[in-house]
């Protein structure tokens, strides 16, 4: 590399300043003579310049090494992966960049959810609103207003006719999604209602709360018909199996409890996480057989995913009450987990700002996408269309196309 005359002069002045400031007086005097410069010609801008340039080079070298590692990882992924035309829909995974970034919420997006029938996605936020978006066009459709505090969770019944929501205003609301109107408000929890879900039959809603309880509600009357008690702290999320027999809940007490819907009996109490458990998800009728095959276990069991502030994801065999595997890789709290509709992969969202796809059979992260500029709070995979949606503390919702 050949330096211009001006560059040589600037480098010499920077070297001279370095020698002087570090007490190399003899070398400094000799260098001034050899370089043909004087102390008076060394301006203030050269003070400490050599050290600054050196540390900049070190940082750049680290960035180059990181980029080379990412390139190698990507080349490995593409060399081992089937080509696009060879991949089946059940193997499609989200790919960057996002198809749409949807903005409109004024605060953190707590939950995102695809409609089971229409081409819309629904989001809820700390700004106390629920918003409806067309995920194919990226257009905003409408807002549903009624809650007076942060909307924590949302859920559709199997037909998509009814939407349930829960809030820090202590209520659970039921919405007619055909006319976008609130048709019932349920009171009974004594603290922030953190999660809500429908029973498969659509005639009951299940909710959980910071008041440490889980409640079941009759949607016709709006009355609480059952209360499940057993957690020692805030219950973060509740989900029901596709056959409606079991409820799973996770809590700040670092435990997962699996309940019998009929008897309210605790079927399992799972305790291997070392921090608050933020999220969970059941396998369902369409992917349970694939999950069993991937894990090499007998079909017919219930499989449960959990994500925690201990930065791990665990996969449980509920029949046996054992953790089958632990996925490690996120750099911060895991806030959302779901099975791929095909059953071969797991998707997760985290406060490390990433969306990850896991090949859980081989216990490795297949794909890491830097999804948002802030914590990623929620993820959902459409059951039949090739789309994934994420929500974030950055107020945005992103639609990811799968291929």
C-alpha cells in the first residue's frame, strides 16, 4: 500500500505524538530529525490519534471476523438445505427481510395472532387497543377499543367468529369479530389478567392472572364456572390442549402445572426452569404425530413447549412428566414459543431481538433472524398460509414470508 505525501506527513506526526506522550524521548528526538518535522508542526488533532486509529482497526477486525463467521454459517445452511423447489410447505421457514412492518400502536405490542379464516392478523398493546391488519396487503383495518389499561393477550375461537381479550384493567372481554363489537365483559380476577384462551368447543374461555389463579368462564352467561389454584405467584400464560382435556399454566414461581379440566386435579408439576416461565405452547392434532416421530417416542402423548427468562426453551412429555430436551441459544428472556405447523421445527421470540427457528430433533438453531430493534414479545405461525408474525417493544408488528 502506497501512502500519499500528505498521508505520510500525518502518520509521522501521529507517531511523533505517540512517542512523546509515552515518554520515549530519545526515540522521539531521533524520529523528528529523520522525519524532518518539528514539535511546533504537530497540531492538536494529532494528539492521541495513533491510539484511536489502532483501536478502530481492532474493532473493524472483530466485525470482519464476525461477518466471516456468519457467512460461513449461511453457506453451511444453504449447502445442507434443500433447494426452494425441493422444499415442501411443511418445511418452509421465515426468511428475511420482512414482507411488511406494520406501525400504529403507541406502546409495546404484547401479542400478535393470525385469524383462523380471514387474511388478517390481530395485535394487542399496552396502549389499551386491539388492532386488525391485512397481512397480505399490509393495510391497517381497524382498532377495537374498550379496555382501559394494557391489553395483555388475545385469542380466537376455532371459527374466528369470537375474539377474547384480557387486560391489566382486571377484565376479560368477548368481541363479536363480525361486527367488531364487545358483547360481554367478565369480572372476577383481583389483579392484572395476563393470558386468555378458548376451550376447543368455543363455549368457555380460560384466563389467568397476577392474582395467582386460573379461571374458566361460560361465554353465554359471562359467569366464572371454575377456579384453579395452585401457583404461588403470578400466572403468566395459560393454554388448552386441542382435545380440551388438559390446561397448562406457567408462572413467576418457575413452575409449569398441567391441570385436568374436568376435575381441576394437577396432572403434572414441572420444575426444571431456573427463572420465571414466560410462555408455553401445546402440540396439536396436526403436528403431534410428527413431533413424536422426530423425538423417537410413542405417538399419543401430549407435548408441551415452555420458554423462560432463564433463556432456554424446554420440550416436555406431559404423560411421563419429563423434560425431553432443552434448547439453548437465546441471549435474553424467551417471550414466545410455537410449533411449526408441520411439526418439524420450533419457533421462538426473545428479548435478544431475534426470531429463531429450531431443528429440535438435532437440538440446534436452524435460523436466526434479527427481527426487531427492541425486545420481541410474541410470535405466531399461520396454520395454513406461509406467514409468520412477530410483535415487539418497538411498537411494531412484522410479517415474515416463509419459503
